[in-house]
């Protein structure tokens, strides 16, 4: 009984820290996320097919260790980041002093249901294993729609429903979606589904000495010109 309580407490703590890394565990959580999400990060960046001089927003950037990898994919990129954890913003600031000092990287602390950037600021927005923590996803998607340029794209990288539900911590505060459920939410919030891609040969996940077979996907949606027109007409009616 005591062992079950300890495991439950451990998994609840993991879930809480993954939602918002804070306190003495924040640094370790940030480094652990880099390891567990590294493959998925590469996969997502490949899917975005970044072009020279695009403006990019990452939601939930953690300790910012992957920003240099993004910059290396194209010339003249301008990247902005938004993270819910002040500790992660502090860590990412320390990890990217040059990019910040020359203005090609901007970091902000806050929630993506109130994105602190102007309308139509970004060509592409992406997030990796973040939507689980959006208790009211429509509010976040409306903000993403707002800050995307017409024709801009939103990339959602998540574990498949089968993969995430096997994780013992996922029962504590995670909002889990099947692929078609998330696509429906995107469409409802005027982000037109383009396509989705699943990972191939993704490394196993290891938690508390337990090995889990995982598979992830990147779901791509677009703010089309037609959606923009519809939004303006609806707003004015």
C-alpha cells in the first residue's frame, strides 16, 4: 500500500512538473524533456520545412537548448518563444545570450491563451507535447489563429493516443486526444487541416526503469485566406 502511494505521488509530481516546471526540480525536468523530446523535436522541425527569413513562434520551448538547431535550418529566421514556466524562460535566456542580444530571438513568459504578440506576426507556430495542458484548447487555438499570417501554419506534435495513455503520469491532469479529435478542434477554430505524419522508428521511452514503445505524430493546420475572410465577416455581423 505504501509503495502504491509513493508511486502515485511520484507520477503526480511528474505530471505537475511537465505542465509547469518550477522550483528545485525545474532544471532537471528541462534537461529530461530535452532527452525524451529530442527525436520528436528533430521530426517536427523537419516537418515545418522552414524557409529563409520566416518568423517562427514556439510554444513551450523549455530550457531553449534546441533554438540553435532551428536557426541552422534556414537563413535570416526570427524566432519567438513563449513558455508557461518563468524558470524555463530564465534557463533559455541563459542558454541563448548571443541570439537574444542581436534580436533574432525573443522570449516571453506566459500562457498561450493570451499570446503577447501582435496579429499576423508569424509564418509558422509549433508546439511539442504541450496541448495536453490546455484545459480550454479553443482559447489557445484562437490566439494561434490570431498571430498567424494568412497562409501561415500551425504544427502540433504529440504522442499518439495509444502511446500517451500507457504512461502512468498521464492520468493526472493530462488532456489526451485521438488524432481525429484534435483535427476536429483545429477545424472548429478555423485552422484548416492539411496533413499529419507519424514518426518512424522512434526510440523507446524509459520511466522508472520501465520501457515503453512510443509513436508520435505531427498534425499540420493552416490559416487560409478563406478562413481569414470568414473570421472578419463573422466578427462584423
